[in-house]
């Protein structure tokens, strides 16, 4: 990547004590990333207690993804005009309000609507959290990125576990838990984080759409859209055929999150350095498609489904890091612009995936896995078909713990 000097010039030995503002943002980041898998353990209880079908419950993911994808187009515009602190606080406030409202809901439709608002808040927050930590941390960029990656990994791994524990009390528990924790984070950021300078040049709303004219970026974005159908089949549908308690689902997806975090941070860079970016993306996505196909073949065998969920974390972690790192250098545009364009296509375009998986599952227990596997496999075909437009991506030497690497992890996950 381009900023190897950031890491090279970081002090080798600095005081490990970070400003309180950094810890406040890091804590809020953990809670924000918990939201990825927090609702998994309570999907089935919500359906049972609110008399909703799997496809209706899966709309919790669809509304969240759709709004997140669209909101990614405007987060740069907002943060460049109002500053990082105001953007962070706006995102946190939205999550607090909509998470609490979801916990107070009495219908699935209400929860779906409030999850959409939650998606807007999360987009505003995660778009500026990394820059805030880097700007406030001591010890150089490398140390700040390590802290950020740790927050991301902890959040992804513990989200399903916390959701299972609180969901064992009530399906409303995870929503209220997020609201309370985010309120604590908001107060900490108000008190501890100083106002930062605004961007010298405001971001253009049209920039992400113009970026998609570059074939390399478009190929990667469509690939991600297609494997999203497999990803959200795994995340939003699997709890229904598993038909287990909230604690069990929480522990299963916690295992998935741990492997995803480990492979994202530690395994993916090593594989990339040895075998190249495109070959490893294709292999990771292909193995994930095979994993889903095995789950389809043995959809009525819970041990196979459990193993399929957990092992998928390895493939998704490698893929998420490498494909979104490829996004950063796939087109001659600013990395924030490339990320916004990629996120829009991936999330907004793939928003139908959770609902489709739930709807197909009402007809056949294995059909969602087959469709997810097929879409994911097509993603490999699209990627390899556009490899000429991406032939340059391994000409860049990625820096360990670079800002771009952390951006890739955030967008990917």
C-alpha cells in the first residue's frame, strides 16, 4: 500500500498509555462491531414470540444492510463538513435511540424499521472511528491501528455471545444492552474527545458513482455482492434449521467470529504475501461456496451445520480482508471514495439476500444453502473473468497494520 512510511516512522518503543479519548472511541467501536452478530441468537425467539416467519425476521438484516449501504455514500460528505466528533456522536445517538426502540417493539415490522435507523447510525460511526483513533493515539499510526484491529476483533467475536446471554433472558435484552453501552460510550466521547479540524476539501456525493466507472472496482464490488448472498444465508438463515437455544447459537457464532477475526488480522496478510491477492480471494470465496454446498447436502444434520458455520469464519476472514484491500487500489480514486462505492454495491445490492434465504427456507430447508453456494461460486467466476482489470493490485506492497489495512477490515466486516 502507499503509506508504508507511516509504519516505518512509528516510534519503536513508546509509552503504552493511550489518551482516554482513544479508549472511549475504542470501547464504542467494540460495541458497534458487536452489532454484526448480536441478533443471530434471538432470530428464532423473535419469530416464535411475535408470530413471524423466517423471511419476515430476516428483514432485520435486509433493512440494516440496505440503509448502511446507501448511508456509506453520504458519510464522507457529512464527516468532511461537520468534523469527526460530531459525526461520531450523531451515529452513536442514532444507535442508542433505534436500538432501544427495537427493544420496545411489539411487531417484527417495527423492529425492521428501527434496525434501518440503527444501520444509519452504525454507518456514520464506523466511517469516522478509525480516523479518530489514528488522530488521537500516541505511539504512531502502527500502534493506533493495532488497537483498532483489536477492538474490531473483540466486537465481532463477542457480539453473538453477548446476544445469546442477553437473549436468554429476553429477546429484547440484546437491543437494550447495545443502547445502554452506546450511551456510556457517547458520554465518554462527549467528555474526553476534543473537537478536531474539518476536512480542507469537502467530499463530493457523486464521487462514489464516478468511481464505479473503473472496471476493476466494479468487478470487485459485484464479486462482493454475490458472495453476500452466501454470507447472509449463513448469518441470517442458519439459526432457523439449527433450532437451538439462544445460548447455543451465541456460542456457535462466537466461534465463527473468533476464527473470522483471527484470519482477518493474522492469516490473510501471510497468505497474500506468499500467494498473491487475487488467487487467495478466489480460493477463499470458492472454499466458502463449497462449505455452503456441504451444509446444503446435510442441512438436516446439526453437527454439520455447526461445523460449517464455524469453519466459514476462516474463509470469510481471509476474503473480507483481501477483497476490500483490493478495493483500495483497484481504481485511481481516493480510498474513502472507493470504500463508499464498494460498500454501496455490496450492501445495498445484497440487501435482498437475508429475506430471500428466509423465504426459500420456508419451502425447503436446504434450498437457501444451495442458492447461497451458487451465488458465491458465480462471484468467483466474475472475479476471475475481470482479473485483467485487477492485474496491478499486487504491484503494491501492503504495509503491516497500515491505515488501508484497517479500512479494509472495517468495510469487509
